C-alpha cells in the first residue's frame, strides 16, 4: 500500500475520511470489497463527526485506499473477486494469516501459487455484530 495517510495540507478530503473510517470498522479476519464500502457509504449514516458530502463507487474507494490507506487496515478492503492486491500480496497474506481470514488455495493453474480470499466466508456485511453477508 503506497498511501501514507498524509496530504499536502494535512487534511483529508471528506469522502476519503469516510472511506478510511469504514476500513477501520472492519473486524479482524473479515473484509469488504471496494464496492461494498461504496455501497455502505451510500446506505448508512456517516460515522459520527465525519462529513456527509461527496460519494463514489468502487474505483473511488480504491483510489482513496491507494492514496491514504496506509494508516488503516488496508488489507481488509479488497477486490470483489478475492484476488490479493498486486504488489502487496505477501504483506496482505501475512495479515490474513495472522487474523485468520478465510482463504482459498491457489488454483493449479496459478503460476504464483498465491491464495485468494474466500469472499463467501470472509466478507463482512457492515453490521456491528460482525456477521457475514448473506
């Protein structure tokens, strides 16, 4: 993750603050896709004290994570297909193993033998009780 969490002016754009706040809510061992985060931000009230302004979709969430996500558990905001973030696979994998995040074995055809996230089991539905998505 290349983002450091810093901006030139020292303040994050309001949408970035909201995305990062959601990333911090995701429990250890669970994940949300970029699209899940975007949908959650459309459907839910923003976390207390954060602005409502702005919005976006999965690409905007990914952009926020790339620019500013280094200070939050970035490995918990993922691609919907379960593939690990290119260039950060080993770092992310270490976090997933430490947290017990459900993984699927790499396919026989995968040249790099990097597992994927088991999205059915690992996806967090955004509920405070930590439940899995239906």
